[in-house]
């Protein structure tokens, strides 16, 4: 962290997030000498920040009580949104948990008292994050996407020379980060996980953007998860009428279509990687259903039925119930 202005902003956020900082600990966090820390503290004092020196063998610093910037102009909804977003930053998989916590402490410090109490009351269990992505990697790839520069990188699990790509978009999905890029050596579109990627520097020459097959990076990643290269659609889509009302079906269908059929039945359109996969999603409801189409789904149902009958017979016929007990 070489720029004094950037370093002093970081120092200020550290002082706001924690009451007392030993001089050496602050120097270690900023990767500078204790002499540089003293100089930066003096500059902050010249700018009007009240920073007290702590006595003791190691010395240290404390942001004096009442040292606040003018209140930020947030309404209550904005304050709540900011608190939730920063507390939930770890779930993004971007490796910015500590920075987000310091940002929330800094912003809280400059909020009016009424809003501070509001955001202090928001606490929740954070969902677990996926594999972490170093902020430097995320920044380097983002720059290449924005500037339309060829990106070279090493990729975990891939032998050979670095990959050469034209990066077109970054997508965050299920706590993982993905790069959609045109692979110059394979002459095709590819999706790369950022947690497996190590950029090479400097960036390559500029390139003219190509049209992503599905129209944008987000839909392309979604399509690849469904086994398609050019359409955000499952390869196997079936239609059934199931003996449940929509209110009992909709909560369990995240990617499908449900509509009522009479008072107690529903028309359900579902997709999956395979026809057996469609049936697996249907049988979890544990009620009867009729297959509307296509014929491939009915054929898969017959195949699955035979498998289930064979599995039931594999242990032999059930024995008689024990005497004195109800089976």
C-alpha cells in the first residue's frame, strides 16, 4: 500500500473499527514502518481527526471519542440495505469479509444515531461461501473485461501453456464467480471458475467483442449448467398433471411452470438433464400424476418402473409379521 492517501484512509477505517491499536500492530496491518505510521497520524490530525496517543511500552493510537465525519444522508431503507449487503459480503465468495466489516464500521460511524441503532439491530446467520476468490484476481479479471483486453492465465488442473482468452463477462452464481470468455487457442466459448484462475501480467492487446451465443454472460452460464451452449433451457422438459393444488407444488419448484387444473390438481412443466431426472423431481411429491408428454417421458417412466420393481424383488418377498405385533 504505497499511496499515502489510500493508506491513511485504511488507517482511519482501522481506527474506527477498533478502540485501541498498538503502533506496531497498526504498522504490520499497513505494511509500513512505525515511523510512517506516526507521520500518517500527524497528517490525519492536520486534517482535523482527533487521534490520541496511548502510553505504554509499545505505544499506540486511539480515535478520540466524538471524532466523526458529518452524518451521511441515508434513509432507513438504504441503511438497512447497506447493512445486509456488507454483512452478507462473505457469501459472495470474493474474499472480502474483513474489508466489508471495516466498511460497515466506517459507514456506521458517520451515520446519525437513529440509523446506527437501526443497522445495529440487523444480525443474521451468514450462508456459507463457496471457494474464495482473491480480490486482486477479481479486480484483474474485471479490468480485462471492462477494457476489452486479452487475458492470459494459468488454470488449475490444466496442463500446458497459459490460456489466452477474450474475456466478455463475469457472473456470480451460487457463491462462485465465473468468467465467460472466447478461448483463442480452442476457438470456442468457455466458462472458467475464478477460484481456479491465476492471471498473467501484463494484459494482452485489445479485441473486438463477439456476440455471446445466448445474448449475455449470465444466461450463457445458466445454459451451460443445463447442458446447452446456445439456449438457457433444459435438454429434457416434460409436462404432467399432478394430484396436488398449486399451493402445495409451487414452493418446491424453483425452475418450472405450475398452473391450476380444477380445485385440487396442477399442470406442471419441469426440466432436467434426463427424462429419469424429470421423473425423480416428480416422484418426490409422493402423489399420483398423469404424463401429458412428450412420449420420451412416458418411455422413461416405464423403464424406471421396471427398475423399481427389480429393486423391490432384490431382497426377496417380505416375510410374515411377527406374532403379537402389527406389521
